[in-house]
């Protein structure tokens, strides 16, 4: 994890102002003692020094000890039920603003203020992002820590508000240290090495990342765009080696969007990033008129394989099922010619999965929910759009084009939220 | 106000993504309609566009209309007493975490989330700082808006946390646009023009400011330091024209600290700034061993003049009073020789004012409270330290040296907070 | 002189590599000894160290000693007439390339190589510019040093070739240290202070300077432009306080061009700067269609006063002379109404001076020669264009508009150079 | 070649000022016509435009056409022998300064001024470096062009004077575009890819390059350094993958120095770079006390194989020769154990080659000449220091440590230049 290194090398700001002799012990107890100091009046006078010492102590612990620390701090700083009750009773009695404030303060508890004070440490924000990364791992074995994480999430949403982020264009003039991280963080369509990345930074490609001003050189999220004639329909065409020119392009195909920081899970930035990048591209390239995606369909193969024969027949009928039975719970080689042969049937299933399979009235597929939630429409589904082991395993090579009609985004979003209406093109219609 | 200009020139990010036709009317009604949109689900899809339109609409209003807007938004988004009551009743009944969360959410109300969403506008943070500036003026005539301001203050304390600020050294290589603002913002010892400022940036002076990464070129607070032999005892010596060298200096005298942004009132940064600057100076100039201030004593003359004869006699005795009666409720010329002649008596009164006059168990003087609260001690009181109209009017020319003993800051702070103990030097002792 | 300071603070590059113990004496003799070392084979191994020591030693000398140094170095390194003669004889005999090279090398002498090696000193280029400044002063009393200066000029023309210069837009975001120098260097229309300068950096003004990459923060030459409707006709209008907008401007009036470095005298950069700035403005403001100047007419009043009555009568006739006799060798108050009253006659004289008074077949006025040499035309002459003491003293307030017709520059330049043809407008014609 | 790209994308500065309609033909004739214009008085008025057009026209030609152009321009602008003779005769007659100047001017000819004017083109310096690259290739088939190249070299030595260069530390924070070029330019110990390069940028390595301010992102020459305990003796140890720390290092081993630009051949920068980097390292790491190299011994194997048996016997005697006869004109496998077995004999031969084999009284080996010419000593010779195909082929794996004793550099250099004395250590002595 990158943050470790940053913290190891923190400037000794604060150290020189440290008048109290810290124990120097790197234990959960020492950590809790520092936490008490930080949250007390001492935190006001010597906050930076205490927060610094706390962050160093924390780093030295094992994950198991960190969990103990999280549990202890949660216990200590969570809202005190009895006191809240008492304040609730008083509020009901008086219904005054003063009583409301006391009630609200006690109902929030002390965890948020604790996190805010930790942020004073040198590289405090990086430290907190790293701490939440640990916390999320601890929650896997102790779900009761979810409340503590809710407070982290609440603050991070405030601090990583798009108003605070900087959009940067990643190019071959970007420093190698950032490019190296980007290679590491790209999960959707892996980048092998710098040369592979270079292709994605050429004249007919765009690459944008959001940064937070205090997390230098650390991308939070990035998006990759190809300038194409019409929406791209093959991911291999986009990422294959070569030198491109954007001469006749009229369309920006967004082909990858990656969150970089585990510690920022659920702090949604993707929808802002896409809209911001659309704006940048419009300014820079007035010839680009269309904006859409070439997106994966994760979970499609798993869903398909989870159905029994009858389930599939219910969707496409017995005759079609007999033709694509070879797909069902079988090992398919990349490029198996039967895929292309029966592409209409597979498309039909994929569209059913996209549009009809729901959870809480919304599409079951998270990528679909993301783009529809942004106001996009489903434009098309393409067979053999991702001819790779991974693509076949995930979705038999099927990928989806979502389109962002800029003049309809809000209406589409509104209908999706209020009426759970899924917007799709005429090309899709005939398969529904 | 600087923010107006920034906002006028905001990049039209968002504009192009605006699918809804905004009314374009610049009225309180239009503003409230936009606020409704922003706070609704629409704010998620089109937040940047709506926030942008809202900020433009707001700017066009008169202060009177802004007040109407604040009142309306407060009414709409403040916690709903009846609903809170209902949730309080439910909580008391169940005492579950879920009920606690509902209660806490309702008790907070909707104002904070509204402010957070406004921050998405281009230059949103600058806009919000400017909006709070307006709000503070409106509170003067409508104290009920204080609750809305509490929410602003709460968020600003989180957003302007020292962990997010950048310290910058102001020098003659700083851009003129920033220097011009500094001239405007310096309130303690006025800067006439660029030449006057240049003196304060020379080799034997230091000038540091805190900036927030998204408020470019806008200092939030700055501090001015003179390198001296021992603590400086005359403000005129420090700011008089000339070219200085720091050859034999062993002391950093902090002689001015100025908050720049009205909109950040009560978002305390001063104590962090001083400690951070001490650290910077230690790193850069190991020869500087002592850190202290040459500080004004605002309110001293007013307090003195508010006493009646007997009041003064109670402090210094009848004999001394007869000697300095000329000061009492009189017009004193700058440099009146009687001041120097009776400096011991005046010093005695000043020290009494510093140490004995209290409110809530703390010194009545706010500068004193600030430095003691930081862990500093009162080192000395100097007569004729500020030989200017302003200095005489405020405090008969008296100024105070506070000293920051780095190894005792925390203890001093602790004793001050817990036992209301005021720390002072042996030089002061004999006058107490 | 700015260069002194730079040199005082030079990084001690070279010092640590200094193996030879320099005498440390700051005398002409020490300087000449260092010069011998620099020019010898030692200069190759330890050139940076020797050049550094030489520059420090030089700085410590008086101007008188510097002159002795220049004389000695010139004597030592100037071409050896006897050797050149010998090589000339050999060349005539063999007429081979080898003999030509020997001859050329000896005919050049050693001064240029000496200057080139001095350039290795830290801040060597700044040092050499400063040295030439001194040299130009020494030439005033010892014209024989002109040959040494010719070698400086030759190298500086090569080193300050426009291909090496950076054009920078000066704005209110420029660092104060540069703005301060600009105030100092502006000679044409004095800038009182930063506020006065600020006016010239506003929306309807442009300010460009050439910098050399190794002379950081030191402008070499700068030009000031006002965006106007038609060519400006009053310098007071341009520089008066106020806030301007460029809304309806169609013309760029160049109203001041200033060389900054004495040490770069005769290293012509002005014509390149003007053409480069025209290009920048065209790129940035396509609405600006016309490019011209509002230029002073230095020497006009002196020339007029140097004529006797008959001389003037020969130009404008006896009748007109009687009307403007009040001007002749008299003290005229700024704004004297008789100037406006007889503006046609004064215009006639000014145009005669511009076009008919020549030296070496070219206009006697240097500003006129500069603009015509750039390919510009004389567009108009305006009475009371500079209503200031200085303007009246120099030219009775008369100023000149030169116009740069971009499509005719080369032809106009060619005709001016080859046929001494002076290009002027129809407005001028009727006065010729 | 990189320069092509730069030139293709040159800003159209000058284009807009182009009043003359250029033919647009991309022929040698068009080029020569433009050259005539550039060198004439037109070059003063429209120099930038003409130089720009000339550079574009030139780029379009084949190498064969470029050669024709070089030949024609050389013929046209080289010194006119008859005129020089005439001026030589006049000079002999008068021996005046004026006649000397005329003679010198004519003896120089017009090529240098032509090159200086070309430098005005956008990216003119990059263009000229690229042009000289072409010229050097043309000289291979037409040695008469050497004179033209002498003028290029003369100007480049002036323009790429160390006083104009910027030293930059190359790190993982350097932009990828520069790192990519460095990978391409490293010739001594090839860099496979970015990861391979990253190793050379770690904590215990240093990497410095010289840049010229107008050749952005184009390194001119770079040097690679390893921090080691004592001088390194194995190049494979230095460049093998891994993460290093510089904890106990006391020595900086310079293990590679590479010139990047063919077009700067013979414009010596290496000696300045090494001394400058020594200075930087001293400043940054006071613990580093020793400075030396681990250098290749190119040509050693070729020289050895060019001897006949008797020649070798003359050097090491018949007995030793019988032992290392296996080396002579044979294919040796990398790591052949006989190399290590007979290392003393091989060392003896290598030292003979280093010290005794001379041309013009100087060592025959160019790397040896370079370091001794810088004032370094031969410290040691190591067998199997470069265990690679290339290392064995070049020198049977032998490498040389040169040491830079900072306090003796000048003396050593002096003795080497004046007395052809070769400095070596006691370790070497016993083999001589």
C-alpha cells in the first residue's frame, strides 16, 4: 500500500513541538492513550504532535491489533445510548433549539471529531485513507465496525467532494511515478507495461484522472477514452499496439473507469468524472459529437450458469436454447466460432439480463445501474467485443455500449430514479 | 469582495451539461427552486450544473434578498421539531442503532447537506466563503440565522482543517496579485504600498501565509516575523524603511497575525499557523533560539477610561494615581514625555489589566487569551512600543511580549485550561 | 546594477573543485593572472573554477581599475599585427584552406575565446552583460577599447539571437521582483509605482517582455500595447488611471518599447519583439485587425530650435512662420492654446522633419528609422498627443503614429533599404 | 530522429507575418533561393519567416538533396580566396585596424552568419542540431563539407557552452517522455525498459543530465552514478534488479556517461558534467568522500587480437603467453574459468595497453584519454567486471576504475597535457 511509504517519510513537522514525552511504545494501549489525548483539550494545543505520534504508532501494529484498536475506539466514542435517551426525554419535554442541539451532538457521538483531529497529522488525509482500507478488512470479520466506517464514509464524502478535486490529463509528459501507479490500479483492461500504457496516451486517446490536492501523485479514479468513428465495438481494437490519429473521429468511447483507492470505497466520484471529462473533450475537440462507453458485463456468465435449463427456455424458448446449450456451464475457448454463429440468441439473453433481471426494481448488473443512474441509455450489445480469457469468462465476450445523450441526461435519470424506467435504443428494442 | 470576481469568471463547466432550461430569472424564488432541485435526487445527476446556476443567481441578488433566501432555506432545511420528537419517542422505545441513526439524521436537519452540494459549483468553496460573509452580515439584523451559520462553521472547520492547508512563504518573488491582497488584508500594522511591504519581506524578516488548495491566490491568514536580538520592543523599529540583515539575530519576534477572510470567522487557524511557522524557522535558521511576539493590547485604554478614580486607586494607590491622572479620559499626544516618565506606574496598570481582569476565569483581553491558550507566557510589557496615533489610542503605546518556551507549551496550556493559571516571567512578577 | 547582487550570491559551484589556491587578492594584477590561466590549457580543466574566481575578483575593482584591466586584456589578446602579416604573406603564397584557417584564427585574435570562457562562471552571462556595461562607460574616455566591445557585441548578437529568447506576457500574476524591475526600466512613459503599472496590465492592455533563459527574472526588452478603436492619439488617455475593457477595440497601439540592459546596447531585439507580439495578439484576439504605434518624436524641438528664422521660412513660408514664431527658442507652457490653434503649421513642420531631414539618405530621427526599417509606414502626426512637460520639451507635444500593414511590411522595408523610399499615408501626403 | 517531430509541430510563428508568397516547392533550388533571401538584407526584416520556411523546405528533402544543398551553400558562402588575397595584400600594405577587420571578415566567410540566422526559425536550435546530424552523414561521402561542419562546431561550442546548460536530476518523478529518450540514448550499458531504468533511479543511485533551455525535454548528455562502499568492481552488481539503500556508501562510482545528440558530436560537455555532478553529490551527501568510475575498455580485445604471437611475447614473456594463448583470436564464452585463473597475466596486458600503447604521445584508448584529460588517475583494472557478451567481446570482461582525487585534478591534468605523464595508483605500479 502506497500510503505506508508516504507516512514513513513524513517530514517531522510537529516532532519539534512535542513537549510531552510520548511513551514510544507501539501498542494498542499506547494508541488508545494517544487517542484520549487527541480527543481531549490537549488535542487543541498539541493536536498536530499527538496526531503525528498516533499515526506512527498505528502503522507499527498488526492488522489484528488494529482491529482491537478500532473496536476500542468505537466503543469509547460511539453515541452513549443512555445519555442520548436522557437528552431525547429532555428534548421531548422542552422542544427547544438548545435541547435539539444537545441531542444532535450526543446522537452523533465522538467518532467524527476524532477522525477530523487525526487529519491534522502530517499526511493526515493519506493516513486516514489507509486506515479506512484496514478498517474495511476488519469489518469482514467484525461487522459491528460498520458504524465506525459510516463515520469515515460521511467525512470522506465531504472531503472528497468534487469541488475539492483536480482533474488532470494524463499524458506521456506525466511523471513516471504516477504512470506506474496507473498501471497498478487499472483493473478493467490490464496494462502490461509502460509501452502498453503509452498506446493509451496517444493522439486518438484521452486519459483523465481526479486527484485530491493533499494526496499528491495519487490518482483517486481515472477514465480512459478512445476517439472513434461511431462507438467502438471491440476492446482489442482499442488497446492493441499502434500509433493512432484522431483525424476522422466523431465519437468519444469511454472504455475503462477505475477506482484507485480501496480506502475510498463508496465515495462516489465516477459520475462526476465522466461528466467533467465530457466537458473537457467538448472544449478541446468540437468535432467529437457523441459520447458513450464500451463497457463490460460482469456477472453475465455467472448469472447464465446459475439458471437451470427451464430458466433459460423461459427466456429464449426451447429451440434457441438447444442451439446455445454448448455455452451452459461449459468451458468455452476464446473465439469459439459458435459464439459468432448464434450471436442473435446470445444478444437476446444478454439484453434480457440487462433489462429484465432486477433487484430492488433496478437492474441487477452494477455497471448498468451506474450508467443508467448517470442518465445514459443502453445503445447496443456486441458479441465478441472482448476476445480474451477474462472477457469470455465474465460474459462470453459480450460488451455493452451505453450512450450519453447530453440533452436527455436529466430526463433519463429522473425516469430511472422515479419510475425505474430503463432507457434503450431502437437497436435493442427488437430484442426485448 | 474578491470572490465576486472569481465567480464572474468561472469556467463554464457544467453549463454544457445543463439539460434543463433554467428560468434565468435572478430572484429569490428562482433561487429557492434551484435549491429544491439541488437537494432532491436531481442534485445527484446534475449537481454541478444546478449548483453553478444557483451560484450565479445568488450573486445577482441584493443583500436584502439574500437575507430572504437565507431565512427561507433555514426554515425549509432546519430540523423538523415534530419529526425529531417522533423519532425521539421511537428511539426511547427501542434504543436500537437503527433508531439512533434516524434520530441523528433528523436532528441534524438538511442544511449541511445543502452546503455540501453547493460546493460542487465551479469555485464552489470560494462561493460558500463569500456566502457566509453575507450571512454574517444578515445575522446582525436577524439573529435567528445563527443556526444556519453554525452549520457553515461546522463544515468550514472540517474543510479548512490544517491538514488541508498549504503554508507558503511570501517573498518578493510572490505574484503581485497575492501581494496586493496582503496589503489589503493586513489590519494590525497597516502596509501603505508595495515598497512598504517589501521591507517586511527582506532578509531579516519572514512572512508566511496559509492557503487552501481550491482557493488559489487567496491567503486565509498570515503571520509576520522579525529576526531580532532578543524580543523586539518597538513596532516602529520593525516596520521602518531600510534594508536589514539577520546576521546576529537569535530571536523570532512575531509582530502581526491577520485573518484575511470574513467568511472564515471563528474557523481558528492562528494557533496552528504559529506553531507551523516556528517549525519552519527552526529548520531554516538553527541560530534562532527564541520565539515570541510583540503584540498589541487592544482595549487597554478603553478599560482604563471606564474606571472611575477610586477604581484606579484601588489598583495602584492614591499617590501613583495622582501622577498618571493626566492619562485618564484625556487626549494624549503621541510621544507625550509623561508616559516615559511614569512608565513603571503604567506598566503596573497594564500588568494588572493583563492578569487580574477576567471574564469566565480567563483574561479579559482576547490577544492574551489567544497566546496563553497556545501555551505561551507573558514575558514583558513595554511602554512606548507603539508610538503611533493608533497605538496611543488603543493602549497609550503599550505593547506586550508573549514568549513561546517550546519545552513548556503543553504544560502551560494545560494549567491555563484546567486551573486558569496565567504564566508570566520574573520581569512581570515584581509588578504583580 | 542588478547583476552585482546575482553575482554576490552565486552558488559556490566550482569553489569545491578549486584545487589551486587562488591568491585571493582583488587587484588588476591578480585579475590578469587569472585571465592568463583561463585562456591557457588550464582553462579547459578548471575553467569553471577560474572563471568564477575571476568574476569575483573583477567585481571588487573600481571602474578605474576595470579600465586598466580592459586595456591590458585588449593589448594581450588583440590580433598580433606582425603575426597576421606573416600569415597573410603565407596565405598569398599558398592560397590553401589550411593557410586561410590560420590567417582567420590569427585575424580574430583571442578576445572572443576569452569572453566565451568567462561565460562558464556561475551566472557567467549575467556577469558578462554587467562587464560590458562597465566597458561601455570606459569607452567614453578611451575609445581604443571599441575593438574589445566589438567582440562582446559579436558574441552577444549570437547568444541573444531571438531563437534563444522567451517571450513572456507580463500580468498582475507576475512576481513582484520582475514588476519592480520593469518600473525601473521603463524610460519612455515613466511608471510611478505598482498601481500605475497595474493599469497597464489590465484587460485592454498587453505587456510583453523578452527574457533569456539564463538571465532569470531579468527582462531584456519590453513593449506595451493598448487595445483601442483606431490608433490612439493621446498618450495621457492611455496611461491615465482607470479600469478598461477591450470590448470594441479593433487596433493594437504599441505605445512604448524599452530596452532594459545597458550591457546589451546595439544587440537589436526590438524589431523581433514587435513582430512576435503582433503574432501573439493575432492568435489571442482575432478582433484586433490593425497594428500601429503612438511614438515620440525625440529631437524635434531641438532640431527646430537649431534652425534660424530663414531656415524655418524656407520650410513653411514667411506667413506661417510669423504665426508660430512664439515656439521658436521660447519657453512654452504645457497646453499653451496657441499650439492647438496653429496645429496645421506645426504638423507641416513635423512632417518635414520626419521625411525631409536626413542623414546618410535616411531620416535623421532614430525612432522613424527604426519603424521604417521594420517595414512600417508613417500614418499620422498628432498635435498635443503628449501633454506633459517632457512631451512639450521634446517635441511640443507632437507624437507620431506608425502603422504596420502586415501584408506590405517586406515590400516597404525593401524599398526603404534599397531606394531610401519613405512610406507614408494619404493623410500625410497633403502636408508634404 | 526526435527533431523531425518537433519541427513538424512548430507553432506557426512567423507564418502570419509572411508577406512574401513562398514558392512552396520543396526543392534544392527553392532552398537555395530562401538561403539567398535569408542572408540578404531581407533576412533582417523577415528573418523569422524566411528561416521558418527554409526549415520546412529542408525537412522535405532526401539526404542526397540535402547533400547537394550543403555543397551549394558551402560553395556560395565559403571565404572567397581571391578576395581574401586582395584584402591580405591591402592589410600588408597598411597594417591598420580597419584593414585587419575587413580581412578577418572575409577570411571567416558567410557560413556562420547563415547558421546564426537559421537559428531564428521556430525551434531553430533543434533544427540546426538535426541539420548537423545530416551534415555529418554527408561528410562520410564528401569530406570537403568538413569546413562547413567546422563552422557548425564553432557556433555550437559557443551556444552549448556550459554556462547555458541546466543540470537536472533524473528521478522517477521525471516525465515519461524524457525517461523514454534516456532509455533510447543509453549506449554504454543498455536499459531494457522502464523497470530496468527505475533501478538506476533508486536511493543509492544518481542520474544527472544536461539540458539546453531551448531544447526542452531533450537531454544532451547524462551520467549515471552508484553509491558504493569503495569503487564498484562489477557492472552487473550495479545494474541488477533490486532495491538499494545508500546507508554505508562512501564512494560515488560513475558507471556510464552517454552523449545523446549525434548533432553535437565534438561539442565536449562530458568533463563539465562530471565535475558539476561531483559538486552536486558533495552538497547533497557529505558522506560520499571518493569519486571515481567503473569504465569500459573499448578496443582492448581488438588491439590484442591485432598483435601476433611475438608481439604479445614482447609484452608479457613466452611463459605467460602460453597460458593465455586461449584468448588470442578465439571465441571465449562469457565466464570462461580460464579468465579468472590467469587474471594477473590479463591484468598485466590490460595495463600495458592502458599506459604504454600511445598515439601522439597520448594513450591510444579514448576513454583513458578522456579521464586523464580531466585530471583523473588510473586506480585499478578488474577482471570479470563486465560478465556479458558485449563486455567479453570488447575487452574480455575487463573494466577500469579511474579515480578523481579532487585535490590533485589540476596538477594531474597539467602533467598529462605538458609532459604526457600518466597518473596511476600503487596497485597499478607493480604491473607496469
